[in-house]
């Protein structure tokens, strides 16, 4: 059974940084295109960053230049480094398959990120 477990969220002031981590079991992340998603209250879940099996990365315009997605093939994790956080980044963050390649499923609990002064 595939399982994603996200961690690393918290409360941070505007301009601060957080690093999220996603541990996967039941699959090998480096063989899949993966993504980080977020869902803010009252909004649809959106894909904010992706990493391909080949290591190429891509980002939504709203986070480009501030967020960095990476993968650790030894630990079988995917991370999201978030810098210069803004209140609009407040959301629950999830990792999953990149929706442009396959249907995301096996959603985890996510990790809450709150950006507020």
C-alpha cells in the first residue's frame, strides 16, 4: 500500500522559511514524477511544484524563485524548501504524484503552513 507522510509545517512570520518533507512507502519516488500541492481554506487544491523522474523541476508562477523542490533517493523523500513566505502561502501542503502524469491518489494528512505576523 502506498503511503505519503508530510511533515515540517508550522507557523512562520512573513519573509520566513520552512522546509517540508514527504516520506513515501510502498513506492520508489525517483521512478515517478512527483509534486507538492497546497489547499488553502475555501480554495481548490493546486500544484505548486513538481520534480520529474529525471530530476527536472517546475513551479507555479506564484512560488517561482521562492520555493525549491528536491528529492533524496536514498531516503526516498521529496522536500520543499520555502523561502520568503507570504500570507498567501498559508495552506495545507501535500505531496503526491504529479497530476500531469498520473492521477494523484493515496492522499496523506498533509502539513499545515501558516504565514502570519
